[in-house]
């Protein structure tokens, strides 16, 4: 029986095309070899990356690679890439690890960001902007759909994150960071409780990489914090479960972001329609995981059916994902380690927006890491500067938004007071 080396497989389907008995199936990001396989070996020859092996194959022993960097960043989302870029600009040697083979894909986002939150980090570029928006509308869905609030004049964008995320990583590389794709951190190098580096698995095997500071920017699925003993587990009430289609063939105002609130539509959360250019929109919703009677996808299908202008459209992409909407974590650092972005649960608890927060935290973490490394002290006490500066600025607002969310029970979230606060939090977009 042929087996698959998962770390190498690029899910290209070349093996499927040469199999004479239909024993190989490409299930999106999983290659399945079924019992029809009779070990002819044709797939081994067709594989461009050597990801298939005969059963009796034994992998050559992997020699641990010990290379020293100032900073190893785990995860090339907006948080990790901005961090890597800024740290490299500050003169640090930086390695940015990304487990996916293509940075930015698959997208797990509705892609909305306000102008003033974006421009401190990157100049807007039509190559990665799908739509410019200047209006927002909030509707409450109860017995019918009632428009409750409207705003005009604030500028924002619906990004094309598939490109945006990659451009940020390219900028990190241009600034001097080394970027590795299809390379997952699988653990930490620890010495007496102090983080000294990461263990990573790439197409060529396992590496041990030493550094002064590891930064976990590994998103909602983060493991870096827990590996260092930090508690990042989300209670269900602070986890938004989300589903979204890119709907094509619909008619909406291409400059307006629409929000829909209602216990039946999205318990504890909301639905959104973000324009993505002519006749297209990201149409999705998030439900509070402990309140939902069905899956987010189920709620989304029902919401679309209930809105005749959306029901006309066709889904051309399905996005699913989780958003942490809890309080600020009490601890974002350990000795030799910091957490950034979704990994640090730095998302806005009212809106679920986290792109800008991740970039802000990334820049802050780069500055603190550079200072700590220059001073020769990367202890938890020295890196706590990052926590303090976060809490003195953006983190303070996030804590306030969490308190606001808590003050209004899910039943009260269609009240005028909540809607006003929500409109402010979405920044008019
Ligand atoms: P991510 O963008 O998640 O990047 C983490 C990266 O780490 C990923 O590329 C991942 O592959 C990589 N990684 C993970 N583990 C490892 C490992 N072990 N080794 C190597 N790499 C690893 N925010 C907004 O601002 N506006 C929105 O409109 C919006 N809509 C959203 C809609 C949905 C459905 C969802 C799910 C989220 C939405 N968000 C939105 C939130 C936003 O997507 C995140 O807050 C943002 O992407 C966080 O950036 P990040 O860099 O922290 O993490």
C-alpha cells in the first residue's frame, strides 16, 4: 500500500491522474488512498514533491538543524507578517514560518477594515482591494427587517485577503526576514521553562531552530501559547462560529456594508453583507457557540433564503472559521515568548474584527522584542512591556468593548443603546 507524507503533499492531483484503478482521491486538502491500490508505483513517479512512499520505505533520519535567529514568528497572517517586517526593519534577524503552502489561502475572513486602521501599516492598493465602502447600515430582524441605523461618509475597504496577506509577507521578506511556507511549528525548544526556539516540520523534515524570542502569531488555532503553559482556551460563550459565502449575481449598494442583528438570525452574533465589487458580496454570519441550536452554516442558509435579494445569488466560495470574542488574556508573554493577534485573542469582542488589531500588536511586539534583545533580557518580566503597552492603548478599548458586550444580553442586542455602540465599533463600515 502506498502512503502519503502529509508534510510534503501539495494536493496537486498529479498522482490521481496516473492511477489506473482509481485508488487515489484528492479531497481538497487531503489525499486518500483506498483499498483498490495494488502498489503499481505510478503515482510515486508522477508526484512532483516526493510525497508518496511505498510501505516499506523508511525515512532518512532527520538531522536537527540548529540555526540562530533573533526572532522566530509562527504564522504569516497580518499579525505575523507585520511583526516580521517591522522586526527586520529594526535590524533583527527574523524567520517567519507559515504552515500553509500559500500564504493567505484559504481565506477565513469577511475582509472589512476601516481606512484609518489600515493606513498606518500599508498604503491602500487596488491590487488587494475588492471594494471601497463609505456607508454602513444596521437592520434588526424580528418579525420583519427594520433598518435601525445608517452612517455615511466613513471610509473603509473590503480587502482581497488572498493577495493582501501575501503582500504583507513579501514586504517582510523585502525588509530582510526569511519566510518559509509549508513549514509548521510543532513545538517549542524549552530549557528550564525558558523558550529557546521552535521545532518545525517542513517538506524536508524536522528542524530545531534556536532564537531569542518566539512569537506566536498562529491565529485562532494557536498552539504556541499553550506549548509555553499559557492558558488560551476559549469558553464556548466567547467563541463565535462563522460561515460565509461569496455570493455572486446579487444586487446591493456596492459602497455599503450591511449588518443584521436578531436572535433568530444569529444568536449572540450578527449577519453581514460586505460588497466585493459589482454584483458580489461576502455574505456571512457568526453565532455565539453556546447559544446556537444549529450550525452557523445552517443559520446562514436560512438567512439568505429569508432575504430575496440575496437568495437570487449563487455561492462561489464557502468560508468557515472561528473568532475569539473573549476578554483580553491576562498573560500574553512568557520567558522568550510573546503572542500576537488571534493567538492572543486580541479581536474586538463586539465586532469580531481582528485584522487591524493583529497588525498593531505585531508592530508593538516587534518594538518590545528589539528592545529586550538589545538589552540582553528576554525574560517574561522584560517582555511584559508588550502587555503593558497593549493594555494602555488598543487593549484598553477591547476590554471596554468586552464589558459593553457583557452588559447587553443576547436578547438586548437590538436595543438602540447597543446598536449605537455597535455602529461606533464597526467604525461606520
Ligand atoms: P491569522 O490571519 O489567522 O493568521 C495565522 C496564520 O498562522 C495562518 O496563516 C495559519 O496558517 C498560521 N499557522 C497556524 N498555526 C501554525 C503553525 N503551527 N505553524 C506555522 N503557521 C501556523 N477581521 C476583520 O478585521 N474584519 C473582518 O471583516 C473579519 N471578518 C471575519 C470573518 C470570519 C468568518 C472570520 C473567521 C474572521 C474574521 N475576522 C475579521 C477576523 C480576522 O480574520 C482575524 O482576526 C485576523 O486574520 C487575525 O490575524 P492573525 O495574523 O492574528 O491570524
